[in-house]
C-alpha cells in the first residue's frame, strides 16, 4: 500500500497523454451501438418514460459501484484483467481469464456487425440508394418476387447484403463482398490499435466525439420532420403499470450492465495505464452518467425518425385506400382527403357496405405503425434506411448515419481489443522485445480468419447466437465473482485503504454498502432470473425463408441439438475458468505442502539470511 | 388542370396518332376514337373504329400494342406518368435502373482500403525507425558507460596508464638484497 510512486512511474508502462484521453476512451468503450439501437427500443416497449425508473435504480445500485470497482482495481494494480485478478488472489485468476475469453469472443462478432455498417456506408454513395428500388425480374415485366412480397429495404438487407440462408444449418457460401468489407474493418481496427493505447488514444478523439455531432444534426433534422412529435410522445409517455412486470426490471438491470461494458476487462486495462494518484471515483461516476445521458440523447432523434416513418406509412396506407375508393365510386379527384377520410368511410359504409367490403381496405391505424418496434440490426438496417429514403438528400443522411454507427462501434472495439491485448502483453510467453505491432497484427489476423465464418450465408444467425449466449450470461457470472472477490476475498477494508490512497478520501457509506451487499445480491437475482427466463422457452430463432407460407413474416424455427450444444458451450466456456483456475491453485498448494523437500530449503535460506 | 372537352379532344388526337404510328396507315381520324362513360373521376372507356371496314372496332390487342409503343408520348402530352395516367390492362415494361460499369461501392471501398493500408504501413515503418533509433541511442549510451568504466580506473585522480608509465622506480635499497630478509 505504501510503495513509493516514483519507482512505479519508471516501470516502462505506457500511459495516457492526458486525463481527457483516458475519460474519452472509457466513455467511447461504454457508449456503443446498444445506446442507439437497444435503449430506445426498451424504452418504447417498457412503458416509455416509466422505464427510466428501473433504469436509474439499476444504475445507482449496480452500474456505478461495479464501474468504480473495475477502474479502481486496474488503476491500483496496473495490470490487465488476468494479471490484476491473479494479484488480488491466485484463486481469482480465473475471473481474469474468463474476462479475457469473453473479450475475444465478443471482438470476433462485433467487428462483423461493423462490417455490415461499412457495407451500407459504401453503398450510400450511390444515386438512387440501392435499397430504395427493387431489382427487376428476368423478363422485365415486374419486380423480383422476393423483393415485391417484402419491401425493397428488406430485400437489400436479407438478400443483397447477407444473402441469408433459410436455416441456421445451411451454411451457404462465403459472400465475397462481406469478406472484403470484413478485411477493411479489421485493417481499420489494426491501424487504430497497432501500438496499444498510443494509437487508440489518438483515434478516440475522432471516434468518440464524432457520433455526438451527428446525433445533434439528426436531432435538429428529426425534430423538423412531420410526425416527429407523435414518435416522441409515443416514446416518452409513461405507463406506470408496466413497473409491476418483473421482466421490465430484469431488462433494465441487464441493459445497464451491458451498456457500461462491465466485466470485459477492457476498463481494467484502460485504467491500468493511469497514474496511481488519480480520482477513480469521480471518473466512474462521470463515465456512467455520460453513458446514460447519451442513451437518452440518442433516443430522441431515433424516435423522431421512427415517428416520421410511421406517419408516412400511415399516410401511404390512407392514400392507397383513398385511391381505391375513388376508383370504385368514380368520385372526383381530391374529394376524399386524409382529413375527411373517416367521415367518408362512415358515409359509404352505411350507404354501400358491400362495395366497401369488396374493396378489402386495409385498416390504417397510426398506433399500429408506431407499434412496429424493432431493435438491433433491424432498427439500423431496415427501419432507419427506409426512413432515410423518405427524406430529401437521402444520400447525405445515410452516409452520416452509417459513419456515426461505425464510429460508435469502433470506439467500443478499442476497449474489446485492449481487453485482449493488455493481458497478452503481460503473459510470460511473449518476451519483452516482441514489437507491439506484431502482437496486435497477430490478434487482428487471427480474429479476421475466425470471423470469416460470420460472412457465410448463415452468418447472421451465428452472430445472434454469439450475442445471446457469449455476450450475456458469462458477463453476469464474471461480475458477480468480481464484486464478491473484492468484497470478501481481498476484503473491503483493504480495498477502501487502496482507494483512499489513490483518491485521497475514504469511500463513503454508499460504496461500502453497495460493494458489500447490494451489488452482489442484485447480480445474483439478475443472474437467476436471466437463466430461468432462458430455460423456460425452447431456444428458437426467426429465419428469413422466401418459401415460407407466411412470407414476409419470419419463420420461427427451433435450434437443432448440435447448435444448442454450441450455445451452451459459448455460455459456459468462459465461466468454467473461474472454478478451474481456483482448483488448479488449490491442488498446487496442496501438492506443495505435501512435498517435504521444499521445507528444508526454506529453512536453510532463512538461516543463511540470519547469519 | 381541369378535364374538359379540349382535353378529351387532345386524348382522341393522341390515340389516333398512336394508331397511325403503329399501323402506319394514315386513315385513322380523330372521329374514329370514341369515348364513353366519362365520369368525374376522369375515367372512361374508349374504342377505335375502323372507317375502312364498316364501323367495326379495331381489336383491343392492336390498340394495346399501339398505346404501349407510344406510351411516353401520350404521358408527356398530358404531363402525367405511368402511375397517374393508367390504362387498365396495359402493363408497362419498366426500364431497368442505370448501372455504372464499376459499381460505385467498389470505388469507395478501394479508397477506404488504400487509406487504411497506407496508414498501417506508415505506422509500422515509423515504429521500426523509432526502434532503430532507440537501439542506436542505447548503443551510444553503452559506449558512454564504457568510457565511464574506463575513467573509473583512476587512482586518486591519477590515470592508471600514467601510473604504469611512471611505474615507480625500483628502490634498490629494498629489492636487491634478499639476505636482508629473515628466512623462515
């Protein structure tokens, strides 16, 4: 605890250029694609403004304490995740290894999502946008059937981008355009992480700040679109009844957790490059608050645009009905407008009900359009792209949107790669003289080759699997062991002393209570609830099958047993390291104590010292 | 614009024009085109009679083919397009979207990739140069250290080499006489 700081400064560890760079890296890591495409969706389906209540409670009792814990740990021990947890206690080394494994798995599939973003980005330079028109069929009399049945936007995503197979077991072939984009993405990641934080520190200035600029531009533009107010009202109207549903609380807890990128080991790696006398408490609170505010800030333009899209869809539906009625009844043009549509319908229904029924009019309901909530890739690549077509100067908006998504994802990738890179640098296998460029090159090249699997026809199904199983459950387990490990193995008293030495003040009652009791308990409850919910229904996925009767609805399919085995493996593999390493050290110690030859040697050396 | 008798006249003229171009007989007159069932919606039926044969109507397939051939002329006469001026039962062939020889996305992709690779090469080369400089510097400091070690061998401020040169005069009083020493 009382080691002199001067000697530590000369240990040759790279350091941040300034405090702002470090904060920006942590913020960039935490703020990712999920802030844009998962939080607004959760807000919408869980009662709008009311969702903020469980969200804030989860932030205060789960998010901020865990964040402070990780930052303080990394800063004090000045090692990556594996080294840090081994230093806390050899039995806890498995926690670090599990973190490292999760970072590896997540890096693999996260960059493939960025590949899709890049593909859309480079296609946005075309006039007209390629997802706005359907291609023609062979004899040029109409449009391609798959495209016509669904929409041009869906067709471009499922056929032109993914070339998706109807089933997860059908692998399809490598899509060469995706392979090219994947290579470009990994090249960009390599360029930015080539020398560790030396290069990411420079890149983060751009990738962390640029999304905020674009979000502001979209905010201003989105608020001027027609229908924006309906979208925003829909998003923020609180529905307090929703709080009775435990699912809402579970979603809030997991969202806060994944949104702050806890338990990846990346935050420990970032803070390990800090000088020790740094106020990690203030940093943790700052990063958490900025992350939450960003989520809220991002949901405003997203929902303005969604409201605009719903309104336009509603108007289109009305217009189609109006044309049908005018044609059937031979009424003059402009006689039925959107405003008096309902009065006309009532009139005609009472006078000529059979004719109206024969027309088979679709009921147009704005609420229904607003209810079509999507999250994840569906939001970005289907819903948003459709909305962008409707805006004037659609190319510019598309380009801006996809660059923003790319920067958001790239800054999160930096954290993931650091979580893999830093522990490797400390591994004894790699000698000190190996250039960092080589290590990062090997990491990027290996990840690229493995990620080629995700460019197959069935790739997006596999990414869903990785996201659901590798990127969720192990993190909860790791975080639980992190908190309990520090609280009960390292002992909170010792940890508080460390934090006091670093920040200059003892952690107050809030930290003590949350670290000791509330956070572990909360994590345990979330973990149990999460597993229970997963087990309850058989694991299924939605497949895009043009030959399905209900097309363009997706077909619900169940995972075959071998795929389920892989899912379980992905979830369990990182977690298994925690008990394995503990067991390994236990056995080593027991064997060590049984061996009599070791004891006298120590005795001799002691005598040598004393004499 | 409002639909009135003049517009109807124009329509008849366009249909007659289409028939003349299609079958290249110049016998079709405006009076051969008959409109009926005109509604406020502005929809109507029309037939084309053949004045050569006795007041029979030209078969629908011929009329369809003629209109299809001259569709864009008819559309532009009314400042409308395929969607706003609909001929029932005549589906239009859609022109394919223009595709440039090299897809645009490949060009953008090429630019992005070239920039990235250039950046990587620049960073690797600068890293190698920095390492070479550091090696040179460390070998320079090694030379300095050797010099330091050399200069350390100074006894009381006098360099050893000079001491050796001076090497002390052998004091003959002590050195030569072995009998002086007591034998053990």
